[in-house]
């Protein structure tokens, strides 16, 4: 009997021996689960950034930012040292985009500025710095800062006895220094360049030839600073073999005649383009063409566009505008091309003509180019 009470059933012995191992298994599983819950989420990854613009970093240009990285994140870009900071929208998985229009007085925005991209996901944020593409620096280097408007203070011609072959015309002009000055005498086939003998003082001498025929009309001096210019008109009044000169901002009522005597008939219409200058790079969607003629004259402006030709093909001119405007009481006129946009490098051929009653101005031609960018 005692021997029987000392023996344990085999099933019970198996159960007791297994309990310690089962407990260890439960503890190990619980520990593994705790480690999984405390492991931090993986940080997002920024794969790259792209930036494009329709006109570099100039005012009004639209900057297009694209960041590529981990999907389902929050993206943002900021140009360091500036107020340019904007959130990006996930346009498709892992691609974030946003636009920014450059303001007129944007401070600190330059091609050397760094672009910082931020990407946030599950409470973790990463950032990377990028540089503007080299094309932005090249465009900025080729962009000319608008020059200030020049000023003509005085325009004179030394007195002469008669306008005949051998007579020397001595012109002088005082105005804005370090500009380009020229003179147009009616009837002479060429424009006379003026030399800046000292800052702000320009001179030009011309001896009349036998083939020269000075026509009625004012002598026009043009002072150009970049794409901006100022003009002054000069009339010669001669009586009894002597002469005197006067300069004004508008045409004189006493133009000089070919024989050196005053004539009563009015001179031909003066037609000038004051802005932009020849061969200027312009933005056709914002271009305003300005000029000057006689008050009340009708000015017709015809513009054709010639796109850059691809190799092996010939470019064809496309009509852009054909408008007629009337000069205001001061003789000024202006018009724009309209909202059209053209490919960079497109050549614009501008033709201008003016009429007033039975008078017609000499046709003017101007070539402009669509700005790169």
C-alpha cells in the first residue's frame, strides 16, 4: 500500500514537467511583442527635387517645385534667406508639387540661394538642401537691369550763314552722361553719331556735301540709355543771311529749308519708337510698344512673328497684330501685342507708319526677340 501511494500517475507527471517550459514560452512571446511595439517608425526618404520656371527668378515668373520621396508624407519647400515657403501637394504617390509666383520686390532671391525640402511622415521629418539649376544663373547673367530714363537738358547748333555744300554743322547736346547720342537731319540718308567729349556733353560735326539735300523738318537728337530714350528737336530760323537756333521737346513751327531760308509749309510727320529699343529681348505677353509722332496722327503698327527654324526647314512668318492707334494731344501713342505667348527666340518684325491728312511719315521698322526662359 505504501509503495502504491508513492507512485504518481504518468499523465500527472508529464503535466508537471511541462509547466516550466510553457511558462518560458509565454514570457519570451510577451517580451518579443514589447520589442515590436517600441520600435520607432522608419524615417521618410527624399529622393530628389526639381525646379522649373517660365522666366527665371524675375518678377512675375512662376516657379514649379517637384519633390520625390516616400509616399503619404507631408512635403514643403523653402528657399533659404527669402520669404519663399510653400507646402506641396501629393499629385501622385511619392510625387509632391507646388507653384510660387515671384513678387516684384522679392528680397534675397538669387540663383545661389539654397532650396530646402522637408518631408514628414509618422511624426518623423527629414530635410535636404538643393541648389538652383545652372540655367537660372545663366539667365540672370544675361538679364539687363532696366536703365534709368535719360534726360536732354540742352540741344544746340552753332550759327551758320547758309545751308550749302561745304557748310559745317556743329551740334552739341547736354544731358545724361554715359549714354548713346545721335542726330537725324531731315534729308540726310544717315544718322549722325555724337561723341561724348566729357561726361554729359556730346558733340557732332558734319560738313554738307553736294549730294546732300536738307529737307524741311526738325533736326531730332536722340539720347538712349539701354532701352530707354529721350529726344529733342531743333529748328533753324534764318533771316537775311544770318541764323539762330533753338531747341525744344517738340517740333518747331519754322523748319529749315534746303536753300537755307525759312519755309512756311509744315515739315513731314516725325515717327519714332521710344520703347523698346532695336533687337531688344521682350516678353510678348506683356510687351507695350510706345512711340511719338504728331498729335492726332494715325499710327499703323503691323507685327509678324517668325519662329526659330528647325534644321532643314524654313520659318514662316505669322501675323500677330495689325492695329491703328491715334496719338494723344502730346503726340504719344502705345499698344500691346495681346496675351499671346511664343517660343523663346521667336523674332518679331514690326512695321510702323503714320498719316495725318495728306502727310505721311517715313515707315519705321523694328526687330524684337522673345526672351529666353
